[in-house]
C-alpha cells in the first residue's frame, strides 16, 4: 500500500527531525553553560546569533529560539531586540544539574499536590529576604508572560516566575526543590494538559493573580502573599483537574 508506506516515511522523518532538534538544543545549552562554567564565556559576553547557532548545531531557528527562551527564563542569558543575546551576570536556576530520572515519573497531579503545600510557605522567607534585584526579576517575569504571543512562551515565563519566587527566599535547598518542579513542568504530559485548558480568558486571570502575589510580596505582606499564592494554585488545580 503506497499511501501507508508514504505516511510511515513521513512519520519517521518527523520523528528524526524532532530528535535532531532536541539533540541540537541540548548541545546549545551545553555550549552556553559549560562556556560560563569554565570561563570561556564571561558574564556579559555576547553570544552568537540565532542564525549562527542554527548553522553551527544543525537545527532549525525556531528550535534555537525556544532553547534561548528557556535559558532566558532561567536567568542564564539576556536578550535585547536589535542588540543581541548576552550571558547573564547571574547563575541560571532552571534544570541545570537536575537529573531527568529524578522527575521522570512525577505526574502533574503529584506536582500540584506538592506545590499547594510548599509554595504558600515561600511568602514568609521572600518577605524577609528578598532584595530589590529579586523584585526586579519577578517584574521581568510578569512582563514577559504578559507580552507572550504563544502558550509555550507564556508557560515558560509562568514557570520562571514561580522559580524566581523560590530564588527570592535565598535558601538554596528551597531553590533546588523548586528547580525540580520547573523540570516536571517541562515534561510532555504537563504541556498536553496546558494545551487543553489554558484559554485566553484563563491566561488573563492567571496574570492578574501573579500581579497580586508580587504586589503583596513587595509590600512585605506575608499573610496576603500566602493567601494569594494559595488561591492561585487552587484556581490552577481546578482548571487542570476539575476539583
């Protein structure tokens, strides 16, 4: 059956293309992170353009753009329209050092259950320890999420905001715990759930809730911030799972 054969070849080609993109994305990440670690790339160093990275690592520019977006959300790089991409002066949080096996069997339900119990407790430490730079980072995440043109981009900055909340505690154990949560949110199962339930209206509501959380934290109001975080997570759980 020629049609079936052609369809199978097309699926194989698509799978191979995705595999190449994933491999290339990992090599771009390694190039940047290892360059920063060994001093080959100094803080503030300008990175190659998307076109140059795509050519060097043999992947499409949209795959390069997605990888750079993840690194930007993690705080490893900064990007400026018309000026280029630069290595940030702060260490990224993201998924570096988090083994995939440690989160491979964590379900979205398990993640949400843990977040509901852990994340509101961040409020007290953030109120006590957060610096102006932490609040600037939170505002950046808010603005980037609100300006996102795709669901993937919004979800990237949504996760970055919650990770930035953990970093604002200045407690490295908490930072690593929430890096695990960020890694779970990058799994395919979580993405499928988000694709089904995040409507434009819900996204606007999430953005309003994020603003309320950051506003309470900036006012050093731990009780209000804790209540806002809990209400936001309960709202997200209802949208995801119906309860």
